[in-house]
């Protein structure tokens, strides 16, 4: 799509109002209850309930009749990406519930404590999550596999849950950003017409320094943790997690990996635990489903809401405004273009809460900006992927934080500040723009 076509596309600033209403209700309530000292401040108003007024407003603002508006909402809520996300949530909840009930989490934690000193727990969680996400190409599957173990470490040591879960999310976003099979990598390279390996060569020089600095932070935090003596554990109970970790490095679909994890956990429980029978397995799996209901429902509601806003021209209006602003920058043509590309995907991601969709929405305009401002397509592809992963890793209504916090019983807003990798990656990316790093030879 050309810039000229984009300018002709329907645009409407008021179409963005519903998401602002949701954020005011959800975040505003949490901040208010935090100030007055209410426990579990961000759980006082349930996020799916906060989404309902926003959805009603979006339906009323839709220019076509109500029936058409509802059909558009359902089209967005049933997008294949959201159905996949829903299934990941459900299976992740089931795997976490069963593995916890049979003692797999405790056994894995005790194995880790027997092999790794306490001061290296946080760096280890970051590195493992990074490797798994790079292999799987999905941050969601990585968080589903690693977050229960990370939370288990916090129960066995004095490490705060927000640091352990933050390390897992940080590693997951690192791998998601760099993986050759990640949806974001594929979307970014296709939209900019570059090869995967060329985008990787730019991306890695920005992401690797951020990862090293993140590791240094986690090492310094872990040195404050007290050493804990490992307790006896049953090696057989660790098999489900070992299987999930091993399968994560294959090309097997994330749903298949999680399903195998649930089945193995159930079999280990039936074999190893005399009081764990089929009825207990049944109720444990269902409890896992129930624990993920809120986050799964919210994802589908926000998916429908973002589709309504997109069809009404809200994102088109936003992208056009950002494109216009880039034309006013006076501090170097290439830098202005790269900042414009970054803002395009940042604001798209804020409003759709899905990094892959954000890249697809902003990719065509980003390619036009890159052409007009002399930005190498390899750099534009890398920046699209980097800033989409940065935002996806820190928005409290994004699927990654919602999944991690559902497993660890945390507030997404509390967790944002400890996802150090995303914040450091953003700084490194801005510095890369300012200093034109890494330098590329234009073809």
C-alpha cells in the first residue's frame, strides 16, 4: 500500500476512544486502589468487565448498523491468532495445574537448587527462556513452560516473584525478537522485502548488548538472595518438564508441546502418586482451565475491540499522523525516518496489543517511510520487530504479561518495571538510531 493510498484510507480519531475508555477504567481503578492501600489493587475491577463499556462504545461509534458492528466484533474476536492464543492459555493453565498438583514443579525447583547456586537463579531463568523462545519462535509457549518453574523458585527461595517472572518474560521477548521462525520476524521481513538472515544481522547487534546488560542486572539482584539447601526430589516427576523443554527445540507446534506436557504430567501423577486418580486428574485439568478463563476472555474481547477500531479508521488516523510528524524532523533524514518507523509500530502495538498484527498494520507505511528517508530495509525490518517486542513485553493488557501474571498470581502493572530486557532493548534501539549502529553498506 502506498502512502497516497494510505492518505485516502478512511481515518477517524474518535475510533480510538473505546480503548482509551478501557485503559482509564482498568488502570485508573488499579492506581486509585493502590493509593488508598487496597490489597490486590488491580484486581478490584476485573479487566474483562472494564472492557465491556469500551466495546459498547465501539459498537455505537461504528458507522454501519448494529448487526454489522457485532459481526465485525465477532470477526476480530475469532481471529485465528486469538483462537491459538486462547488454546495456549487453556493448555498452559492445565499443564501448570497438573504439574503443580503432582509435585513436578517442586521437583524441578529442587533439581535446579541442587545444580545451581541461588545467586544464579535469575540469570538462569532468563537464559533458559531466551533459548526456548528462540527455538520455538513464540514467547507465549515459552512463558507457559517456564513461568510455573520460575514461580516455584520464588516459593523455595527468598527471590521475589516479580523478579523471577520478569526474567522469564524478558528471556521470552529476547527469543521472540531474534527467532528465525517467530511470527514477528516473518511479518517484519516480508513487509520490508528483506531476507531473514539480513534482518537478524542487524537485530542481533542491538539485542545482544541489551541481553548482556540484563544478565548483569539479574546477577546483581541474585547476589542478594539467601542460599537455600535443596531437598530430596523424585527424578521421574521432572520428566514432563524435561519433555516440554526438549520438544520446545523441535519444530513441533506449541499446542502439541503443551498437550504432551499435560498428558505426561497426568501419567506421572497416576504412576507416582497413590492418591492421584483419574477423577483427581480431571478436576485438576479443569481447575487449570478455570484459572485462565479471565485472561483468555479478555484477549478475545480486546481482539474484537481492536478490529472495530481498525475498521473505523482509528489506526489509519494514528499512522497518518505519525507519518506527518516524521516529515517535520530536522535532525537527519535517516534518523527521522527510523524514528517514524519505530513510532508507527509502537502506537499500532499499543492499540492492538498484538506485536505481529502491529507489524502487519504498520509494515506498508514503514516501507514507504524507509524508501522516502533512505532507511536500509534491513534496519527498518529490525526496528519494526524490536519495538513491537518492546511494547508487547510491557503493556499490562498484552497476552504475554496476562499469561505470566495468571500463573504467578501477580498484577501486570506490578510486573512491568521488572521486565528489564524490554526497557534496555528500547534504549539500545534508540541509541542505534542516534548513532546509526550497526553501520550497513547500502546495496
